[in-house]
C-alpha cells in the first residue's frame, strides 16, 4: 500500500468510519421523498380533477393509494433492509420513486395516476426503515452509541419537507402544471442515488448469498405472513376511510385476517411480524400505540384546523398555510433540542401535555379569534410535534432488537399512517359538510379527551 493510498482513502471508506455530515445527509435525504409526496398532492388535486373530469371522491384515491402503499410497504421494506442490506433496499426504493414519478408524468388517465402513486408509495417506504437500519449498523461498526442528533436529523428532515410540500407544489403547478409534481421525483431520486452511492458504506448482509441468495431472502421474508398483513391492513384502512357510513364487514374481515396472521406468525420459523416479540416487548408495543394515537391527534389538527380556517374563518389557502408555518418551524427547533436530551420519559410526558393543551385551545377558537391566539395554537402544536416525533422514534430505536431495526421502524410508520387515515374520517364526522365553530369544538372535545388519556398512560409508563 502506497503512502498516497494511505493519505487519500476513497470518500466512501472515510465516511464509513464516523457519523459524518455526509453520512447523516445521505440517510436523511430519503426521508424527504415520502412527506413531500404526501403533502404536495394536496395542491394538485383540483387541477388533476379538472384534467380528467374527476370529482373529489375519485381524486381522493390519489391520497389514499399512497397511504395504503406506504402503510404496507414500510414494514415490508424494513424487513427487506434487515435481510438483504439497508443500502441495497434504499437504492431500490429510490429507483421505484423515479419510476413512479415518470409514470405519473406520462399518465393519460386517473387510474394510471393511482398506479403511479402506489409505486411512489412503495418506493418512498424504503427510505425511513432503511435509514434507521443504516444508522444502527454504523453504530455497531463504530462500537459507539448513536448520537441523538443523527436520529433528530431524520425527524427534522421529515417535518421540514412536510411543511414545504404544499408551497413547493404550488410553485411547480404555476411553472408547468400538475404533471411537474410527479416529474420532480426524478431529480430528487437522482440526488438520493448519488448521495447513497458516494457517502454510505456498503452493506454487510446477514444472509450469505452463497448459501441461498435471493431465494433464501424471499423465503425468510415470509410471503404468506406478508400477504395476510397486507389483506388485514387494507381492510382496516378502507374501513377507517369512511367512519360516517361504516362498512362493518370490513372490520370483521380485518379481525379474521389479523387472527389468521397471528396464528401463522406464531408457527413461522422466520415471521414477517414477530408476534411473540410484540407480546413480550411491551415497551415497544406501547410505543407503537402511543405514536399512533399521537399522530391521530396531530393529523386532526393539521387537516381539521386548516379546513376550519378556510371554510369557517374565511381565510385564504395561502393565509392558512402561513399560519401553519410557525408550527413546523417550532417543531424543527424543538426536535433538535429533544434529540440531544438523551432521555425519553420527560419529553414524552411534556409532549403529551402539550398535545392535550393544544387540543383544548381549539375549543376556545371562534370565527374572528385574534391572530395572536391562532399563532399560539400553531406554536403549541409545533412544540408537541417536536417532542413527540423525535422521542417516540428514539424510544422505538432503543426498544427494538438490533437485528430487526428496519422492520421495527417500518411498523412505527404504519401506525402513523393509521392515525392519518383515521383522522380524516374523524374530521368528517365532526364537521359534516362544512367546517364550523361547532364542528371544531366537537373535534376539540374528542382530541382533548384522547390527549388526557395519552398523558395519563405516558405518566404511568415511566418504567419502560
């Protein structure tokens, strides 16, 4: 080995030796793709409906398709990341995002757009669980604890990109129409591919390709368990989409599918969902349930409050968006601070308290409420988001088995999307045809009660 080789090692090898800025950028960049695609579509639905002569009930499938694909795809991609290597899965998911964006850009029908959103959903599902698995493996390589700032970067990136999605989408539509909201995935995916290839260390897969390779990975993935999980989750999510006119047979189908999944996974050699682990690891299971409840309340605020601002308070979409900006900005700042605390229980309690307080504040709002009060509501919800998202993520990371970090992270996101979809139905039940003060107050009462229960459970959960 020459002196030059020692002095100038390849960038990827240098990056493999530490939690460098490049490593953090590369693992966090993929987290941009899912929230951007989740939020950017909101401003494109009207234009898409006009282009294809479709109503709101039809274009809503563009939102639901991504949620369904992501809710199923996150634990699937996480499981693959644990088995085949997170860097490979990260790269494959990024390629899928680019393919989905191209399909959407060229789509000549609404049905093809829905297909595009499904492909994008599965593609973006790879980034977060793969990133968490990459962070875990880097920590093991370096024989050191994962810095809180690294986990915080993932949460902050997701929150910031969620905030910029709608205005960014509006700009793209102004520049070239709704098709650009799909095409933008190509340059974003390309940037992600370059950062992963240049700055992330190669995988050290758990499965030896010489002793089974891809067939062994497929068998270990547990296709039967994955299929039952997809059926159960699809039935549940479709049921949650319309609580105003509940289709109880879907709930029954959900129960049957989950029962079959449990029976299957209890006897599977390598289960897709480790039922015994969830039953035995109460701390991790509690984190999933707590995060799902937290995100249900959070999404009710994000969608319900902005809808009230526009329909009842008479503010423009631009004004409602600006009133949300303090929430996202405060969330990013608080996330960075919470990530450095190194403790879980105090910020979880504080986050649940802020969530309950913010929900109660919604009950005092009226048409004509002063601007300062609206800003206070936005800031309080920003505080709870900053505390709850990064701390629940850190709790999951600490409680999950090291060898199943990807699958555990994916399942955490599944609970998040369950909350998101249920929030839409809850808002519809409280508002009816149009948002009003009375509807907002009904929603606030439910959210405050849910927040109080969450706070009590979190306080009692200190040992875990």
